[in-house]
């Protein structure tokens, strides 16, 4: 329900009930730039519908599920050992909306979704997720894992496995569709997968059986999970780790041989269950080539890392939009907050990382589409953009959500409002699917092993060539990108010593790439605002400056582009 006139007159602004899509004018400009016109026209009502849900009913469901987290029941009331995770009806309804009504997990594996004939490009899925996550973050983890598991199963599973199980991941029938999970983490094997201790052995019938403990398993009652285990007698280290598909239920309907020991009491994502699992000879199916488990699981992890970046971008957008609304509606000392210079500066500091992340979502989704389409040059670009957005956007989300909470003042610290939930959930991104150090090192690994820097320079250089910008600004962007790439190359060449500057290099690449892409978007979508944001990113997050002197955008960065360049574009 939209705010009433009485609500508007009340001194405490409440944005609840706004459509999170229709009120986002910058998103409309980007969609017109990135999506084909016919697809955008088809998806417009679906974006509007989800935006309305996210701004009202879905937000209410998310709040309810957050304060009523799932519980673990170990036995039935008659004393039968029968584990069950009890989920609040609000969470179940959100599952239905995400997985069945909008098909967020199945979309990339179907030939028809939301009435669109043909395979949906990744960007549509990520825009829908971007809207959904502004209301509910926790469920987006199972959604992402389900999508990623199906992708990994199709890519590495045997034809028999794919034929038997993929249809459930393509289904939109809420009673039939399957949810997925990944069980990797152990007490001794967090980011160090080579330390995996879970064992895989074959029984007399040739079935693989898994034994061991998994320490952090989100969506632990999922229908299927991808599990890493060490085949008995295999090589030590990473080469001995294989990938298995673990069904929750066996062919006869009995529960597989594993137990959920307990659920985690988490800081955030409280709506969604995470638990510890003990595998007690659980039946599983080998996926892909034995001994290449982590290489194969990495595809699932990378897909989840991109989803982490999307979710971080969505959190920042929600936090920033809430702060902007409060500043425009709240009055103090006879003025609107939005008219006060310090508030204007504070809001700008929120917008920049939020818009950087949004731009990188669009850029990375397009790289994924091109890579999946077989374009050779797109894979090394995707390979570096994915850890870049996971590393930087997830770290930025922690600060943006916290600073946005401050704009609401004391109310922002109260759990009745979304701000505390956004802050708590934002801390997830920098931990799951690789901590910041691990992901920064993966950026350098992409440079070293995938030769990703030439692909990145070529792509963003082409965007600059296609953007009629002030020559001095274009030159500054190109020079910054060259220096950032040189820094990353030196980190790659310096062996272990290069690890020290991995985070610095990753941040530099992210800021330069996002600034160039934002400038291109601004030039192509006729958005002076996006060009200004790109200038501010370059000025405040890349170039050297005197912290004791006021800084402004250089005058020659705003000079008109040459007429020839404008006409040619």
C-alpha cells in the first residue's frame, strides 16, 4: 500500500509501499541501453510487478521471516527419528515467489520463462534478483545455489545424471521443483579445500558413499547438494578431491544417510537455515572426472560469487534509496535534510559505490552471456570481472548500509525498520564463497592463468572509444586503467611477494573499470549524472589527491566532446 497523505505529513518518513522498480529512473536508462527493445518491452510488466512486491508485501514477509528464523526438529512427536527444518510460512511464501512465480533459479535452464520464448539472457535474471534482494537477502542464497548447481550438473554431469535430475531444476511447479546447495566447508578446510577430510568410498554394489562432517551448509535440507570429498586411496592435496551430487532422498523415498547436527545462529541471513551436517555413508553420485572436484566446483562457486556481487549491489541500492527518501522528506532546523550541504555530500558517498556495483553487474552479466555463447575473448573477461565484483562490491556494501542507517537516525537502529537487516546481511558477502583475501588473490590468478588483463583492457578500451567524452577525461580514464593493469601485472609477476598488493590491485581494476563503464553508460544513455559519478569515482577512489585541500572535478573533464567524435558515435 502506497503512503497516504497523512503518512506524508508525518515527521517520520516511511518509504514502505513504493514500487522499487518504477521509482528507479537510473535502472530504466540502463535497461534501455543493455537489453534488446523487444525483450525489455516484454519484461517491463514483470519488473514492475516484482518492484511492487519488493516495496511492500515481500518486504513484510522478509521482516517476518527474519524475526522467526527456521528451527530444527529431530524427532516426530511419536518418537521417530525424522529430521525436519521448520520454516516460517512467510519464508515459504517467499520461496514460492522467487522459485515458482518468477523462476529465478530455473530461468537460465529453460527455453521459456515468464512468457518469453527462448533462453533468457543472464542480465534479466540478475535484474530480477537485484529487485528481489532489496527486500529479502537470505533466500537469494538458496536461489543462487540452485541455479549454480544446475549449471554445474549440466556442464560436468554424466548424461544419465543430467537426464534423471535436471528436469526438477527446470521446473516451476512449487511442489515438484528442486532446491540446491553446496557442502564444501569443513572445520579444517574453509578456504583451504586441499585440507578436505570427508571420504568417498565405493560399496559392494559400486555406489559411492560419503563419510565425514561438513561445518557450514546453507540450505541444509535442499533436495540436492554438490559435495566435495576425498576418494579413498587418492592423491593427497587438491588432486585427491572429487565432486559428488548428494540427493536428500533415496530412490525408495527414504532419507539419505546424513544428519543435520544443528543450525547456525547467524548474524544475518536469519530467514534462511544454515547448519552442520554429518555424512554417515550417504549415497552420492560422482560428477565429472575423479580428482578434479575443485576445478569443477569452481564453476559453481564463480557463478555464486557473481550472484554475491548482484546481491551486494541490491543491498546498496535499497540502503541508498532509503537514505535519499528520508533526506527528501525529513525536515530539521526548518530545512529538508536533502538541502543541507553535509547531507548532500553524505548521500553522494552512498551513491557512488552503489552505482559502481550496479554498472559492474550489467557488465559482468553481459560477459557471462557472451562467454556462454562461445565467444572466446569473453571468458577471460568474465574470469576477472567475477572476482572483482565479488571482492569490491561486497566490501562496499558493508559501509554503505551502515552509513545509510545513520541517515535515518535513531529509527535506523530499530529492528522494525529494514536498516539493521541490511547491515547484518551485508556482512555475508565478504565471507561466503571466499573471503576478501581469497577473492583478491583469485583476481591475480585470473591475470596469471587466464591472461585476463588483455581482455579487460580491450573491452574497457573499446567502451572508451565508443563514448563521446571530454578528451581530458577520456585520457585520464585510459591512463588510470593502464596503471591499474600494470599494478595487477606486477602482482602477478612477483610470485608470493605479489600477494601483498593483491587487494590494492583488485580495487584499482574495479574502480577504473566501473568508472569507464559508467562514463560510457552516461554518454550512451544521455545521463550527465552517470558521467559525473564516473568522474567522482576516478577523482576520489583512483587518482592521488591532497587530503588537506578541497577537490573538485577538473574543468577540462567537463568540456564538450569534439564534434567529429560525437557524430561518429
